């Protein structure tokens, strides 16, 4: 059917005119709806349209043929099936590049300061990514565009590569994709194929052919193996994994065992695969995603004993944090199965929302309902039938077998037979039998058996109750409150919500699972009143009670802006006494007027309201002072008497001091109070003062009156504030807290939206003097941050572990908490910045120095179950931490290692006396560097520019080491003769032999001191076993880029060589990608850069993908530091001062009489030719140049213009005399001549 549709579309496309095809090409590259004006801009730029009528007519015809569609108010969009034919047409007529450039010019791509793409829209990113793929762009162009697309929220629903390449899948398009990115794209498509069942067969066929042709990446082979498991083709998947020996291959081989009902062997394999994965990645909680991870959890649940239950709990915890999309849905289902079967959760908590559409989650959800004996499964037969049909058409026989088996159990005719046939064909397990079905009473009995201290199971709620407020300052505060029920949408956000009737809320609030305890307090303020015009009841809030109950509620929003959160805070009335203008004004804040209720609401900022409870005495004060009582200044004493009388009823802010004898006078509390409140994922920060110690109202620093009078524990107290000092302390605090530098300031508040910034803030605040700053969490402390932990808190144990070192230790957080170093490093890998999550919303704050030390240590070490393994050449990371640690226990081997490195730094080698050459300073430095590394016993990479004497430096080292054993030099065939010549010239005491002629085995076996064997890479590969038998004292590989590819037979032959000192020489240690550097170091210093996967994870991935600039910079710095001691590279520009300066001497040569006569004759002949020439000016210019060149050749040598003329060349004679002089003085000569014929 799909092929038929495709053929119809192709025929309709071919029937179009050239102009119509160009229109479709523009729409196909854009991949989004385009209005006529925008479309016309692109077409006009290509020079194809004359009028709007023509464009309208063409679009109408294309619409009629089904090649385009119209989206209301958005424009014209090409149908998916017509997209590739249109792009292919642009490629055929060679207008693809021009059309691409026009699109990029009319829809320019912006970039940030780091050069990363900044998209106008997701569709722009997809369009540019499509053009990059079809245009055969490499990873450097494709990766940033893909990363920009993946940052858009639309990518959460459909991967951009799937959007571009699988809807529909076009094999011809894939031939256009750059081979360096093709495998990555195919891996994404094959992983998404179960969510694109219509395209799955075509994608699968293409990937299988691609893998069969050889050279496919390991990631693609593993992805295909997982896909084949879904297809039930377990034998094919097993064959595909046979050549792989990594953790993923072992894991999926265990999956195959499980699906063939070998549970014990599968669990053993799973355990081994996870241990290997965690060694490969260095993560103690690494997991496998996809179907394998789901089946592993199910296998653990089938065992059911305490050991496996603990494993499944840990794995589910890691998996639900790490995976996304439909993987999350399956893990949630399996987690629910664990809890329900354990009796800790009732089956009624199963989410009631719609089932997922992807085949794998549907299968697991259906199996979950079957295993639990849930009757709802029978109502899902239609969806299961539809999913089965999709699965069958896509070739997912494993899923089809399970769905058909379920339908057969539900009584659907014919499905049990189909399930049996599929299981027999592929030798598949029947997952419906994996768990014995339980009746509800059995689960309740389990609940009694498992009854123990309560375990809180967090159930994600699908609904919540929010409150919308309408505020009117003129009418006295909050005038309307409306409750709304919001539901979680597909993106994890919340809907606008629908109003809930007050009667329903009053009657049913107790039974609604999304209603909180504070909501119930608000609901209690709803009352019913009889309607005046009938017998019905009207339900309304008692606004005063409702508003009081809503204080501090986290889900308050404005009526006219439901997305804007509102803060409702408590407050107290205050009496303000201000002197000025010859009188004293007394007022109440907020004003309390006749008729006001017992609650007054004032607006402090656009999103903050203050709720003040008004008591009877406040009403009386309000009635007396009204809008402000004005008293002559002469009555100040009476005013003070009045203040003293009411200070026990209401707090007083006054500009004038009281003289009452019973008034205790104190200096205001000088401390700043920093209030931290929730703000989305961040914090809202307020800086306040509280003049009365630990009681009374808060004020903004420097605002309000100088005196605050109130009743404190029955004592009338007057606190005097220093407003200027408060402002200065606030200014100094803001200057000291760096975390607030990027905070957004709004209405005397500072907003931090990023969790990492909040952690920095809390850490900085905790370092302040508690006598100067008080930190408070008015709405509870959502997280806690420890005091900074430095290297002095680290205690280390270091000992020898075979050829490496093993390190362990602990970090003392405080008197009551000590962390194991291994677990701290594992937590650090999943943390951002220097804050480590410890669980229960607690964070450990590391100093920047300790964070850097631990990050380096994690990057340079391998972790097993009980220690960190450190390569001796990467021991500097451990040494630096040990120098700063609070305590170190180390064995003799570690101390000897440090002493050896220190002694090696002092080693000064002497040039061999038999070296017949004078080394330049930089060459001598190179020799000493090589000799020092050889003395240490480690390998070296000499990477000087071509022409700086790498061969001579290597020969000096070979001479130094020659008395102690034989040397092997391997070089390209064209370079071998140069090695022999250079050795004969500069190192005549060496016994140089060219490997090839004669008795080869005898040459190798008999090689001894002062013997230098020179072999080509080709012969090394051919005679690899012969070379591998010999242990060489020195091995030198010249032009080492020749074995940069780790997968070649040449590289395997090189790695088999045994040498006490290994050295490589190359002017280009890195040409294409970092994997080449890894392979070179695998030869000179094995294990230093880890395994290929570890190197990719730690260094190559972050550097080459460049998705996270901070991670990229860190990886670059660590890789440079790890390799720098073993690579020496100098360029010509760096050593230019040591090279002789160029001296230019011009030697004039006079022509003989014969040469002069010939020259004059040729000149007159040229003038005559040019005078007689009748041609355009451009041709005359060419003729003039030709004649001038003829004259130049004549003065160089007459034979060049008049062969056989017999006139000797003065220039040639002068050159001959010069050459004789140069040769007599043993100079080297390089001759250039413009004319050599």
C-alpha cells in the first residue's frame, strides 16, 4: 500500500512543470507551512515566477494532485511522500545548493557568543538539519544543528532525525548522508522503529544490508540486535553480537537466554554485563535502556527473594532517573508491579489515564494487568487488536506473540494459535506465564504478611487544585476566589483547568485525591445561603475566612493571568508616627475604615499580597485616626503618651522618641535577615531587618521610621534603628554574595531560577558570620547544604595493585557523617558543579579546589567494587590530592614510585660520543626528553614538524641505548632507505640491516646490541608473529599515523610488538578524530587512556560532540594534561631562531656582444609583430606578454629561443663558477630555475 502511494505521488510529481517542481523543492527543504509571500520570495530568488496568479494557479493544481496541503492561517505544506522526489529533483538539476543558500539567506541562523546555533523555531532547525544531511555535511556541521533541535521541547515528542528520515523512509536519501554521521542516524532510526511501525520493515532492511556490508559502528550493531530481538529473531541477534565482547553484547545475549526461558543463566549474564558496564563507564549505577533493561527488571521480579528484590529496587531507582519517553512508562509499570505484588501498594493506585500508543509500553501495560488479574484488561481488547495488527505488519514477532497470547487468554478467536505458532517458530517464551496471577484477596493477605513500618510511595498525581484570585484595591482587597481543577498534560505541564462548583467541592472535597489539607481549610469557609427569589441554595465563600486560610498556599494565581503565581503573606497592622512641617501625623497601616471586615489585603508588588488580620482594638484605633490624625508639634508630649498607651496593642513606628519612664529603650537588632522562599525550581530571596530581637515585624533595610515601639513579653520596648547603617550592611551583603550577581531583582526581591545558583547562594550564606546575618526558610527548607568540605577532610589509602595503584578513602563531612570516596565520586558524576546530592534533599558543598581534584581523579581512574585503580602514569591526580589530604596511608610501592619520578626529573643524559652530528639546541632538548622517558620506562611520541630532524634525535637515543640490546625501526617503505642512509652517516657504529632480503627469521632472532633492524609496515604486518616473538630494547615507529586505525591488521601487528622502550615519530599525531590519538597511545603507553569506550566517554565524546562547552573545555584540559608529558611537538615557527637566517645576494651578469645583438634583433622583431597585429585589446595584451617572456628566455640562455644558434650563455657560465665555489666549501645547494626545458 505504501509503495502504491509512493508511486502515485512520484507520477503526480513527474507530471508537473519545471516551475511546479521548483515550488515543491522549496517546500520540501523548508519542511514547514509557508505562506504565499514567503514562498514567493524563495521562488523569485531562483528566477522562476512572474506573478502571484501563476503561483496561486500552480499551488491549486498541486493541491488537487495531492502533492501539497493547506493549513488554515499557516500556509502551504508539502505532503511527506512528495518531499524526497522534490529534493531529489533539486539535486538532479544541480539547484540544491543554490536553493539551500537562498533559504539560509532569507531565514538566517543566529548564533550565540560561543558560536552555537540559536533557532528562530524548531522547524527552522529541522530544515537546516535536513539540508545538512542531504548536503553530505560532516559531523562538525550536523552535530550543533542536531543539538539545537534536541533542546527544543518539540523534540521530546518526535526525534528530529526520525522526522527527517523516517516519514517516510527513503533509502536513496541515506546514500546522500555523510558516512561519518550515517551510522549515528541509522542507530536513532532503528531505536525509534517500534514507534514508527509503518516504516520499520524498510528501515530494518536497509540497516541489515548496511551492517552486512561491513564497517558498521558498534553502537549500530547493538541497536540492530535489540531491534531483531523485538522481531523475535533471536538467532540473528545472537550472530550479530558474536563478534562483540563489550557489556552491551553480553547483556543482550542474556536477554536472549531469558526469552528462551533460561532464567538462571540469564540472571548470571545480566549480573556480569552490569559489572562490566560499570567498569567501562566508571559509573556505579549505570543501566541499560530499551527492551533489555525492562526484561532484566522483570527477570529480577520473577526471582522474588530478598537479594533480587534489593537489586530490582536499586535498578528501578536508577532507571527512572535516567531514561525518558516510553522507557519511563514501562519502568513505572514494573515499579508498580513490584509494589503491588509486595503488598505495599493497593492495585487501585494503577494510573487510570489513557494507555500509551507505542507498542512496547502497550505490551507491558497489558501484561501488568494480566499478571495482577485486573478486570480492566478485558475492556482493552480493541486496542490490543489494533496494536497486534501494527506489530504484525512491522514484523515485531516477539511483541506479536505476547499480544496474541493475551488476546487468546481473553477469549479472542484464533489468537492463541497465532501466538503458539510464533513462539514455536522463534523458540520464544510465553510472558503471560512469568507470574502467577493473584486475586485481590491474595494481595490483601500479602499486605498483612508484609506489614512493617510504613514506606512512603510517591504517586505522581494527574490533577491538582489551584485558586484564582481577583484583587481590587478600590473595593478593599480580594473580591473573588475561584477553585479550578488542572490536569497534567502530555508535556508534564498543567492545563488551564476547569472551574469546580462550590457545592461539589463542599460535598466531595474529602474524596478527591488531589485536594490537600490546606485546600480543605479553604473549603471549610464555603457556606450555603437560600436564594431570595426561590427555594434554591447559593454557595459562596466567607471571604475573610477563605483569604486567611489561603495564606502561604503554593497554588495561587491571578484571575486574568492564570499563569502568574501569586504570593499571599501574613502581616500585622502598625501605627505610623511622622513628624514634619510643624506637626505630627498619626496613621494606621493598612488603613482600617468603618465597614471593613476582619481581614484587610494590601498589594505590595504585582505578585505579592499582604493579609492583615484586624481585631476589635484595631477597628477602634482606625475609627479614631481615620485617614490620619494631625497634631501640632507642641503636643508631642501628649502624642508620646498616646503611643505608650497603645504600644501593647499595635506595633508603632515613630520619628519621635518617647519619654515614658516605663518604656525600655534598646538599639535595634543590627542583623540582616535573609528569607529564602520557593520560586519554581529556584529561590526568591528577601533581605530584611527585624528591629525587635526575635519578635515583631520585618522591614526593608533603611525604610520606615527610626523607632519601633511594641510590647515584648509584656514589656513596652522601643528599638532605635540606624537606617543608614542598615542600607550599608545590605549593600555590603550584596557585594559579598557572588551568587546574587546574576539574580533578577524585582520589587526588593532577588530571583534565582537555576538550582545550581541556589546551591551556591546557600553555601555562601552559610559562610557568613551568624552574628551578622540570619538565614530563614519561612515556607520550610526544601534542601540543605553542608558547610564547605576541603581536601583536608579527605583521608586516603594507597597501595600497589599489580601494575597499577589502588586507592580508597573517605571524606569527613562533619562529626556525624563520613562518606566513602568511591560513593562520593559516583555521586559527583551525576552532579552539576561542586554540589553533590546526598539524598533527602541534602547537598554536600565541596571547595572549588577539592571539586577539581575529585573531578580529575574520576577522569583519570577506573573504579571497581572496592577501590579506584590508577595508572602509574596518571598518578599525578592522586598525588596532588594526597599532598593536600588530611591523612594518607601509603605502601612502599607508592613511595618508591614517587621517588622514582622525582629522581627521573633530575636525570641528565649525555650525548653518545659516536654520534657524528652537531645537534641544534632544540634537537638536544628532544634527545634529552626521549632519554629521560626511556630511563623512566615509559613511551614517547615525538611530533615535531617535518624537517626539524626527528630521525636525527631518534638516532641519538638509539645510540645511547644500543649497548643494551637491539633496536627495531618500522617506517613506510619510501622512508626505510632514508633511515639506512641517515644511520650510516650519523651513527656509523650501529649495525644497520634492512629487513627483507636474506634469512628473515635468523635476522630477528640473532639481533643484539648495536643492531638496528629497519622494516616497512607492510613487512611487519606480513611477518607479525616473527616480530612479536622478539623482545626489543628499543622500538621506533616512524610516520606513526600509518597505524592510526585501531581496527586494521597493521595496527594489530604493531600492538603485538614487545619493546622495553617504545617511541613513535609523526608530524601529524591527529588527523581526523581523537580515536587516532588513543590508538597511538595504546602502543606507547598501554592503558593510560583507558579502553576505547572509556576514552570515548571521558574525552572524545565531550570534545568532538561539543554539546556542552564546559564539559568540552574540561575534557580538553584533562586530556592535554594526561598526554602532555609523553608528546613533544615543536613547529618551525617555534624554533625559527635556531635555523640560519636567509641571506639574499644578487649577482649581476652582463651580456656578451653576441647575446646583446640577438636580444636587440628579437626586440625589433617583437615591435614589428605587435604593430602589425589587428586584434581586440585583450588579445593584444596576451601577445605583448608572450613577446616579453621570449625576451626573458633569451637573456637567460640563447638556446631557449634559438636552438643551435651557437651563442654561449653568460648566465650559465656564471652559475657554473658559483657552483664550483659552493661545492669546494662543502655547502649543500638547492637550485630553482623558472625555465627548465
